C-alpha cells in the first residue's frame, strides 16, 4: 500500500522515516505540510493512511524486519526507547553534561563495533544517528561511528529526501519544544529534598481500589502536600514488568510478554491519570537503565563477596522441558493448608515460600507434577549482612517514625534469622544475569524490581545519582501495602548496603493494611472488587473516589469498602458538610454583596471572627503535623472538622438575618467565611485537587496563592486576611451531587461476583439478540473478488503473533511467533503508535492484504428446516471449526431505529454488497446512542441462520467487542476505504466460508472464544487481525475485550 509522509519543512525527525524506507527499499511519497495539511507542532509527522505520527514508530513501520531482526528485537527496541526518552531530551535541552553522559553511554555500548546491536544495521542505529546530527561536534569518539553511517547510500538518500541537498542548514534543535518542557528537578543544597516512591504496580492486571489506595494514591497526597509546602520533591513510580507473572499472563492471553506489558502499562497509566495522580515520572522497568544499574549493583555485590553460588534442587517440569520459576508452581501451603498457594508466597497467610515447600506441587503450565532436579543459582548472603542491616533498621525506624505494622513485619523477619536468598530465576523475561553459565537465567523480580525506582529516576533525570547516592541531602519516603514491607525494609536495603557504596536509604515508610470489598478480599487474580476502570465508568466523580478511599484508608487495620458507605460519605460529608459550607458562604457574598468580598469591621463582628480563627488555627497546625507524619487519614478528618466549624459559624451568627439589619456586621462574618473557603481549598488540594481547582475558579484566585507556605498557614488564625476585601469572586457552582439509594443498589448489583462473571452476564445481555439468533439468509448476489495474499514490502516483516493455544489446523506461520518478541508487522507498528498518538485511531492501520471480497454464491435448498450447513455440502461439516468458515463482510448501517417491541434492541438496515439491504436486529440500545448508529461502518456475520426477534426477522449479526467489565460495547469497524460487501478474513485461515453455518455444529460458538481485541485495539482471531484489503479491523477504545 502506498504511504505518504507529511512533515514540516526542515523537520529532522522526518529523516528517520526516509532512511528506514530507503533501507527496506520501500517507496514513500513525501509531502510538506502546507495549507490544509498542518501536522501540528514542530517534530510531529504524519504517515498516511496508517495514521502514524511518532517518528520512531514510523521508522519502525517502514523499516520492518530489515531494521528489526527477530533475534535482537528487545535490545533494539530498548535503544529506540532510550533515544526518545534520554538522548533526544539531552540534545533538545542543549545541556552539555547530559549530552556528554549520553555519548559516554553510547561509546561504552558500541566499543569497537560498527553498529549498536550485533553486526548489522538496525533501527537503533537509524534513530541514534539522526538524534546526534545536531551535536556531532560533541560526539567525541562517536564521530567515526556517525561518519561511517553517514556514508551509507541509504542514509545519504534518506537525508536528502527529508532535508534537501544541504542537510546541515536544518541541523538545529527545536527550541520551541525545549521551552515548553519543564526541566527535571535535582536536589538543591540547603533545601528539603524529598524523594517519594510508591510500590511499583505489577503490570499483569488492572489495579483495583485496594492497590490504588495502598500505593499510588497515598503517595500522591503526600507528594502534593510536599510541593504545596515548597519542598523540593519528586514522585517516582512506574509499572513493574519483569518476572513470572508477566510470562504467565502472556501465555493466558496468547501474547508476548512485551505485548502484555504494553497493554497493561497503558491501562495503568490511563487509570492513574483519571484518578488525578500527579507523578513526576511514571516509567517502566524494561529499560537499558534498569539493565545497566541492576547489573552494576550485582557486579559490585559480587566483588564485595556478598553473593554465593549454590547448587539446589529445583522443581522441573518434564512436560514443559524446563525448570519452573516460583510462580509456575502451585500447591498447598505448608503453613496454613491453603490449597492454591504460589511457589513464592501464600496469598492466604502471607508467608514467603519456596516452590519445594509446597505440598502436592503442580506445574501451572501443564498441570503435571514436577520432579526435583539440581541446578545452580546465585544467592544474596543476608546472614552476613544482618548486623549492618539491623543497625540501619533500628536507626531508621526510630528516626523515621515507621508505622507499627511495618516495624512488626520487619522485626519478625530479623528475629527469625535471615537466610541466604536466591536472586536468580529460570526465566527469559527479565534482566539477564551477567555471569558465564547463567545465560538462561534472569534476576529474581524482588531483587530487580526495587532497582526500578532507581532506573525510572534515571529516565527522569540523567544525574540520578544526585537523588539516589546522596543520603546527606535527600530523604527517601516510600508508600506501599503491608505485603511489600520485607522487600523494602530488609531485602532492598541489604542489597544496597552490601555494595559498600553510599546510597540514599529509605528513611520514612507509610504502610497500609488491606482494603476489603463488601466483607470479602479484593483480588486481582480472581477479579473480585471494584477496579480502576470500574470507578471511571460509574459516573461518580474522581474527587468522591479519592475522598472515600483516603477517608477509609486502612492505616492501622483492615477497612471495608461498601457502596452504602461510599454514598453516606459523599452525601453526609462532602455534600452536606464541605460542599454546603463553600456554596452557602460564596453564594451569599455573590448575591448580597455583588461578588465583592467585604471587610471585617472592628466594632462589628470582629470578636466572633477572631474566635473562629482561634479555633481553626490549632487545627491547621494539627493538619500539618499529621501530613508530616504521613497520617493521611487524620489530615482529611481535620480538614473536614474545619469545614464543620464553618457551618457552625454560619448557623451561630446567621448572616441571612444580620443582612436585614446591619450589612457591615454581616460583611464581617462573610469575610471570615470567604477566607475559610480559601483555606479549605488549600487543605483539601492534596486529597481532592479537582475540587480545589473548582473552588479556585469560583474564588478567582491563583493556584500559587493557595500554597501551604508558612506565611499562608499563619493566616489560619486570622481568616479574613486570606482574601483581601474588595476582591471579586465568580459565580459559585454546586460542587457535589447526591448519590441515591437506587444508585447504590444498582452499583452493588453490577459489581457483585467477579469480573469474568460480570463480563459473561453483560455480554449475554448485549448479544442476546445476536450471538445465537441473528443468523444470515443466503446471498443472492455478492461482489466477486480474490482470496487474500501474503503482505509485501514493509508489511511482510513477520507473521503476526498468535496464541500458543492456536488450533493444530492453523498453518505454521500463524503459530511460529507465539512467544517471541514483538514483530514489526504492519498492523502492530501502525496501531501501537496510533494508540499512543493524541487523538489518533488505529482504524486506518495498514495491513497489505489483497482484495478479499466474498465470491458470489447461489441460494441452495435447505433440508430439515435449514439445519444443514453449507447448503448440503457435507465437506463443510468435516472442516475444523475456525474463522475461515464464518462469512465476515463489511457492512454499512444506512439507518437504525429502536425496536417497537423491545427497549434494548435496534433494527438496522445494512448494506452488504447485495441487491438489497439486510435487516438486522442488535441489542445495542444501552451501549450506543441511536444517533451514533446512523451511517456506521461495521463487520457483519452473514452466514448464520435467520432468527425472529420480537416479531422482526434478523438476517445477520453485527460484530461487537465487549470490555473486560462488560460495561462497554463497541462496533468492530473495518478500515477506511473498505466497501460494503468486502470480505473480512484472517491471514493463515483462508478458505471458502460455509454458505450457512449449521447451528447444531456450533461452529460460530467455537470460534468466538478466540475473537478478542488486543492491546493495539485491533480485532483479532487467535492474535491475528481481522482484515480487509485495506487493512485491519479495529475498535475505538476497548483493550483485551471479547468479540461476538
């Protein structure tokens, strides 16, 4: 398919695409942005029709497997990521030190080689070469490397295409980009420098409310408080992506570990953004910084004699042919007899385990009983480090005020005596162990994961040592749930202490107990509870969720989430207390004083105002004390108590009465109330920043004026001094709404059971009119076409990734990359970048399929009421039940209207390339508004048996995707340019569809479990995109959803 690259004149990033295209011998059209062709800010490109906008993604797409070899995919992509997040940032900032550090890192990796990875040109060389062009004179020994690349004909051709005959005139940094990007913070001498981390959420699932309050939300409150106080702080977090759990999840979903990580990192990031979490950086662990720092710590420990090698007996799966890492083994816990304990930890009693401790162990991969075999592993010598570690724990816990639950867990570990702890595992997905003979092993995730704090900081600022090797000037504060405590108070500090180097060790720690759900435990693995995406879809604003979770924070004991309690706190505390006071006070000023803040008159009401200050001021002091001690629950309780004082003040002095007799007296009271509103806005900002922003707008004051500085806090004793008299406020608006009992009942019902049960229930409701009943009449006339061909050019890079559970009937190329690194197929490269680009859609992703329209068919007679599939063709029944037997075609919904006899059903008139439109009935009313159903392109299942739906016959089924929680349903949409009637097929599953599927054989029911959307929003069968000759079919937003 012909590709067009639109770019701004002189945009250096366009050179990456041109060089990649030249290397892969792919022809692209070049078009400079002009009138009507703006591509946005400088540095943004557009490759159409693929709808890619990021330079590295475009280069990856065009270069295909020529620049992304299968054997080194992960390494190449790590360097590409480094170029985007570190090297390019250094060049754009024009910071000599950052550029020097980047060049040194490259020199170290390159050595005497000609290329960064292996002995051939890769995508890493292309993007690094282009990034360094503006600073060639600072490249030192890399100049030879750059010159050699620049002499390659493909580089010369690409540069000339992008920059013209004289590329040098364009080799300048993008100052506009640099000026808008905040510079990373580093510690400042003489100031309070606070490094805040929250436990890195594991990437293999959607976070639930217990996860959110246990780490990221709690740390966010503290970070916002520190910033408001003027401390120099950074908040570091990211997804923990290595380890067994990722490999297990990848096997479950039929994806590669990288694809799983990409999928769930995006889900986590989106959820935290909705929850208003203000990270300084939200990163990821699979980076070159993680490898470099992690291996560096390992080597230092090794040189210091803190590591020991031991030969151990380990469980080996003969069926899988491999040693089993901890989480690939399940069995009965020897401590509490829980029957589904993991090989590393029991979820029931919390004890850490070894796989060999389990009773009746089973291989999670095969279900077989593993056997014991000997193998070598490396251990951290914790007994040797115990005296040094105990001294640290004693000092830090006393000075840092560690919580009781944290101290108890830590002391129990130390009291029982530490044992050597294995820090290597038999896995592929992780940081490789830099020791001969350990090529097939990686670091254990709990040795590697805490190092992620450091490596993510290194992605934020080049001089990461200024934060992590600066204990005299930096205080490290960490937030986590109690199950993570020993790794942060014992193993991680022991690791750093063992190096003998000067590290910033954790000083303060905030630990939560468990948040339960309606009397039972939240569980990611079992899908029990309310998850982050669920909260978004309830219609309850984020500030209510934040308030409830923080007011109910399990600081010293487990707490319970209850829908009735959520409503009670919203209605009785936010609405009736905080919202009531703010709205009453400001509304009175706006209506009775024309929006102008009155002054306090010395002889009228001054004593009452002063008394209010004498009550509020000490509470504000207590608030600061609580937040400094990370007692977040106390902090919000105090803020709400101050609001209650405001309501009491209004009730006691009744300004609505004094306004009738003495406006100046009334004004004194209201001056104090306006000041108290501003104070409350500042105090609740760490907890409910969205409410503070609304109040700030109503007060018409700047965010800076509401900082919790010492001078601002002193004004809490003189409330009328916070907002000066004569200041004009804006029209007040209601801040909160009531949550009804009916809503509570509906929400409790919606989120009962587990996620899978919800999906099944919702999917059954959504598709009750279509999945088993909306069957198709035989076509009288269909457009003729050819069968799909193999992709050519850049799209022929590799076969799409598929599930390891693919049926044996699938061709070899459909299974060959089941567990390999991500392949640069047209679909994957296009959609991954499109999903990341702002506002872009993967609907135009390019899959170079040839014309795949369905051949013409003749209507055949049916026997036994039409039960014989394939119009009497008995061979059809003998074929495997796969997607090739399903007649999928592009449809155009000309019009849709609500079924007269069914509130949940639409009746649609759908053009599908035949003489007449088909009539289709779909259960989509509660998911898609009627207006959005008009003139919609869709994918139809055209060979199911027709069905009568409440008196209306349905002759096809509209293919839809359902989200994991079952609350969202979207049409599967064909790519732009597809015509009604075009065949939708799957590469590797070519063949004639049945004329009509035999309902007794349940072919379609056997196909649907393998129909899912992937992390790129592509509609897939066994991991392979559903495609027309114009590209892959997509959905608008649902990731990992089922398709029916």
